[in-house]
């Protein structure tokens, strides 16, 4: 997961403004299919989604409350143990 997010950020940083939305959506769909296990998150992440995942994998606490925040923590926790 960590490598995927790092790669996604690199790809997005190299996109033009016109390419960015398509690349982001494609990467987000790929991430959903590979890692989210059907869990749904809030739109609070926006385009910082991959950075937020990396931050949590590096030990930052995700403080969003409610079901969506819990889902995000459930998704990150198994990878947190193995990818630091």
C-alpha cells in the first residue's frame, strides 16, 4: 500500500492540470480494488487521499470520527503493522 501511494503521488505530481483528474480517478479506482476491501471513506480526503494514507502508515493518527473514519482506520491498520 505504501509503495502504491508513493507511486500515485509521483504520477499525480507529474500530471498537467488537464491530465490530473483522469489520473487521480484511475489511481483511486485501482486503490479501491486493491486495498479498500469494500470499505467506503468520506470525501474529506479530497486530492490528499494518497498523502493521508502515507501519513497514517508513517504513524499519524486519523482523527475523523464516525463510520467513515473508522473505515479508514480499518483499512490502514493491517498495512501499518507490516510496511513501516
